[in-house]
């Protein structure tokens, strides 16, 4: 076998391994550009006066709001207080019974029939029940930045937190819409006050990998009819 054929064979053998490593490495954690912090916008040029004493600007915060976040790039701490619990149960019971019979004449050509020969009956019953229960809880805090301010005053916030702990990575990402009225004097907003909230919590590393099934196990489980 010449050198060119050896390279072809080596490439054919390495291609599945490269594809497998790409599949296994696709879940690795890292910064997500969609949750990148939004920096404060540069100072806009002065607006043309319209004759009024008050000139509203984007991200205006009155003196009564104190140091609350009100402009793009300001920080807001989201307090995670997610707790959900769902329970579902159902049951059903049915039953049915029927019978019929004919009494033959005591005389004549049909007198040889017995009443038990021309009688029948049937019974059917069914009983079933099911129950499902699920609960989730997520607590903690994550600071995000104001990414956009809408005309009605609501604000889009988003951010992420990446932690590397003992050869493993943990990621917490959140985005959603908040109201200025829900921001406390400490610039905190509970997560149950975030509209259209998208909260993602995941991890990668040796611990996360050890708690998952292998790719072959997942493959055979997906095609198993049992």
C-alpha cells in the first residue's frame, strides 16, 4: 500500500471519531453572545427644545426613584424565587351486565329443550386510575443589565453567570421584561415579576457528564420498543 492509500485509510478511520467528538463537545458551556451585557449608551446630543420646561429623554429617572436602575446598561439583580408544583390524578370505573333466556314449551316438538339450553348472559367491567406529580424549585440571585427600554417604560433585561467549581462549569442565564415599579430601592426584582422570563440552568464537566447516559445507551433507548 502506497503513501496515498495509507492517508485515505487514515482519513476514513478518523472521520467517525471527529464527528463523535464534535457531538460530545457540542454541550460544553461558555459565554452566550445572546446574553452578553449591554453597556451604557453614549450621551446623546441635546434634543431640540419644544417650549416645555420638562424635556423627556430615553431612560429618564426622576429624583424620587433614587438610585434605581433606569437606563440602558444599568444593573438589576434578579432574585430567583421559582417554585412550581403540579399534581394530576384521574380514575374511571365502568360495569355492565346483561342476560336473556327463553322458556321452551312443555309440550310439542320443542319440549325436549331445557331452559338452560337457550339462555345466555354476559358481564364486563373496567377500572383504571392514574396519577402524576412534579415539583421544581430554583433559588439564588443573578445580576443582569438593562438591554432595551420600550416606549411604555418596561425594560428588557438579560444576563448570565458562569461558574467554574471543581473541574465543572455551571451556567445560569435569564432574560425577560420588568417594570420600573417592581424595582426595589436595592435594585432587586423577584423572578416571578419578570414577564416572558426565560431561565436556563445547566452545567458541563465531569460531574455533569457522569450523570448522563452514554450516547450509545441513548441511541438504543430511543429505538427500543420496550
